[in-house]
């Protein structure tokens, strides 16, 4: 990783057009590159994807192309800007905050540049899992300028994304993609468009497939409606029928793309407690507005769950399927759990919300906010039972977070902090809930800018998403080092590692803490054990 030490040891750019820079910072067109080095050193493990940031300051206007040359394959792409503002929270009009541009969209190798205006360039290197340990030198070349990047490859190897233990849960919004490109939802064209986004998730170690059971679990708060993937029909005689066509094709598609294995199905307890179904007697949609303790609710869900359990069993998916809820009260959760246990015994349940000891044992996946805590020893007890315990952030967490105005290193810090403090993974509620103009303006309604998405149309990645993957890889390194020291009965070194990591990451997020400095510190700690 590009560390402060690497910068200090580098050869400085002077009047050159190209230099390495600190990827923990945002850079703008008026930045001078003279203070930044023209060489850098990155330490990594085999099988790791590593990133670096460069600055290019052209002498003339024109179109230029960035290339990576050398023994380790890679890609260099210019970073484009998107509108953000200073709001970090929920529930305030965006007009109260002055907009500005932030470099976040990892775009294309070629770009139109302006003389004297600096452009950030994102470099990604894919270190093969079977490469021989040692030192390798690549170069970044733009418009006749070339600077070296030295990669020191460790003897250790990081698992492939599908084999990593980190539990990443980013909720998907496939309807945003069909709307943006103007194609019919669930058409062949839609699925073709979805492929590169599914691959991005698989490459990031995504462990869940987001499925929608009833219309709008979150009360139409996003730019695109979350339409049901299971159609529910009420017959004239009062019986119920279900069409699983979309649900089946979505799960099969995401599974084929390497996403999963878990299927999170939302939601028995939507935010507006309204359930849409098609009434065949009236030949129209109806809405059941109800509460979790009503007879109508019990009838609806008892029938649905009984049929749904039979369907996913027939598909071979029962052990993968979770009935999922988001930020719901303990009373409502207890009512829902009672119905699940009666209608679909053994069905897994997940909750993103507060820790409730009364129901925690029944929850296969329980994710709490970074500001909350599991009781001492609870995560270990849950893990021994085969359950998942994770952390999440949302718009109510000012920092660290994955907003477009967040510090670039925040996205790396979040999964790493989850692992260092003993949790299994990290959840973020939105990955692709695009605004009307996602390539230009990340602000949306009453959410912090960028909170609703952090990948872009045309399958463009972001600095935030790439740093998230970096944090997951660091999490795997921490996990593997811990296992290695336990297997070697090296309690002293294990304690040293754990103490250093806890100090570096803090046991709780702190306002104004530099996540970039913490990430650099943790990289240095891990490098001690090469």
C-alpha cells in the first residue's frame, strides 16, 4: 500500500508530469505534483488486488491514455468527479449544503486532459496467487512520461474472493439498472446488463443475494421502487397462489455469477406495514395494511411462508434462504418469528438493527450498527453455533462511512475494524440505488450524498468500492495471521498482533480520527510478520 514511509523515500517529481500520491486523500485540478514522489513500493500477498494513486499534470491539452507495463498485470484509469456536499446524516434538505466536486468515479484508461490541470489516476494490480515471492517492478506510463512501481510479494497467499471468510452484505437494487438503461425488468437485456455488476460483487466476496418478497419493504425511500420478485395472488375463494418466476431466475443468475450463497428475503416487517397482492376477484392490486399481531397478518404470512418453504426446499435452497428484516422492534420481531417457526420450521432469519437478547439466538444473521455492541463473548458464542454477527453503517453514522464526501480510507477501515474487533463481516444498505444522474450528482433527498450507491453506470467502480475491497483483503490477512500464530502455539506474538491492531483501529470509531493513518499503521503492523 502507498504509505507515508514510501512517499518519504521516493524520488520527488520536480517538474515532471507524473507522480505517485497518497490514496487517502482527494485530489483536485489545482494540485501541484511537485511534492509527490516518482517511485513507490507496495508490499502485498499473493492473490491480492493492490491499488495506488497517481497524479498527472499535462503540458498540453489533448486525449491521453494511461497504461501499466510490467510483469504484474494491472490497469490504470483516470478518476472522474461527481457532485457531493458536506452533509453527513439523515433527514436534512440538500439545499442547505454547498455542493462541490469529489474525485470518485474510476473511469477509463483514456481521458481528455487540460494543460496544467492535475488529474488523479487509479492504478490496480492483480497479483497472481501462484506468483513466486519476490520483488517486481511495473511502470505507469502516460503521454511519454513513465514512473516505476515496485511490488514486494510475500510468501503468504490470500484466498480467492469466493473462499474468503469475510461476510460482505451489500443490498442490491437491480431495478435501478433496468430504469437507467431503459430496458424491461427481467428481460434478457436486463440480465445481460446485470452481469458486470454481479461480477463486481463476486470479486468483492459478496455473500448475500438480495431478494424482495413484497412491494417496497422500505417505503419508497429510494429513487427506484423495489418491486416484488414473488407475485402473490388472492383467489376468489380466499386461497393464495404464488409465482416464483422472477425470484428463481434472479437467484439462479446471481448464483451463476458467483454471488452468495445466502439469499436474504425482505421483508415480513416492512417500514409501512403494507402488503401488495393481486386480487383475482377484483382483477386489480390490493394492499393489506396491518400489524404483526393481527389475524390478517398471520393468515397472509402463514400461507406465504408454508408455500415459500416448500418451493425453496424443492429448489435445494432452503438452507441458503433467510427471511430478513431491517431495523424492526423486538415486539414485531417476536411476532414474526413465532409465525416463521409455525409455518416454516427451521427457516433462517436475519436482522439488521439493534441487539435484542430475547431473540438473538434465533437469528442466523444479526447485524448491528457500528455504534452498538454485542455483549462480551456473544459473537464467539454465536459463531460456535454457526451464526453470523456483523456491523453496519447507515446515514445516521457520520464517520467513518462510505458517503461520497467520506475520507477515502473510511471504506477500507470499516470491514477491517469489523474483523479486528471480532465480528464476521460488514453490511451496507445500498450499493446501486442510483440517483437520476448518478455519473454527475451523488446527492439524493434526505440522505448523505453517496449513501445510496457507490458503484456507477457502465460498471464503473469507485475509489470507495476499491478501498472497501482493500479492507476486506486486510481483514483476511488479520484472520490468517491469527490462525497461523494459534497453530504455532505462539501466544506471545498473537497477543502482540492483537494489541497493536486494536490500538491502531481504536475499539470504537472516534470523530475526526484519521482512518488513513490507521490503515497505514495496520499495513505496517502486518508487514512485521512477513
